[in-house]
């Protein structure tokens, strides 16, 4: 334990900030710095009392009132943010800043919703089909950014930001032109004492671990991964 905290010296902190590499030390530093800066920002904007309340709720609110909901909420965020992080990390390996992940996630979510709405069905088959199609559509949006970078030398940051706004207005169009058909979120597929949603979140965490392991294997053990890294370092 002493050796762990002995690494938190000023030179190590500066190295972690300005020349980041993956390590548990850097992960802990990122969390601590993020929480501290967030707390200070809230304190300056809203005062110490509100900042303390927000910080308290951040760590205990969802678990204090409903443990099942708190666990489900946490696992859901792990899956969503974790997979988004992998998407950014893969692009960074090729020295490409994928700042359009939020737009890709939103685009996939809207497509999935439209599929469920169109078929007016909440069965597991339609749900899985919608999930697969939404993943493909989000991937195609990311592919478009890469294609514009490769074939037309368009900066990926500019393209991603512009496409993010396209997705925003795409989502707003369907929000303001709602159909009379609604997805029944009380259907047992989506809600049954949180048990089904909790099961889906656990499956999502397993998928996240598998994807993370696959990406590690790709970049550490395959020639394709080596070529991606080499291509990024040569840019």
C-alpha cells in the first residue's frame, strides 16, 4: 500500500497528465482529478452547500433508496460509457480523434427506437434485431468519418462535430413528429421488478468485457492491430 501511494509524486502526476499511458495509477489519478475539478466547479457556480449535496448524491442516492435500481443504473452506465470509451480508444490507436462518439451513440439509439416503434413489438427477437441494426448504423456513421478522412483528407474533428449536429436535428425531427404508437416500457421485456433490465445490464457488462478483451488481443497479438498502431504513429 505504501508503494502504491509513493507513486503519487508531482513528477508522476505531471507525466500522467501530459504523457498519459494506461496504468491503474493513471486511472485513479483521472478519477480523483475529475471529481476534484467537478466539485470545485460546482462550488464556484452554486456554492459549497449545493456542491456537497450533489457530491453526496453522486455516490449514494441511487443505492440508498432502491438497491436494485442503483445496481442497474450503475451497470447501465458501465456498459454505455465503457463501450464509448473503447470506440474512442480504437480511433486514438490510429491517431484519429473520434469526437463524434456521442453522435454515433445517439444515431444508433434513435434507429433502435424507430425499429421498435415501426414493428410496434416488444418481443425479444425484435429487440435484438433493433439492437443489431442500431449498432450497424452507428458504425456506418463512424465509417463515413473515416472515409472522408482517407479519401478526401477532411479533418475528422470537423466532420464528427458537423455530423453530431446532423444527428441532433435528425433526433429532433422524430421527437417533434411523434406517432400515436408508443413503445410499452411496462412490458415485461423492459420492466419486471427491474429483474429483466438487470439481466440485460449484466449481459451488457459481459459483452463489454468481451469487446475490451478482443480489442486488447487485436492490438497486442495481431498484425492488423500492429498496422493500425504503426499507421497512427506515422501520421
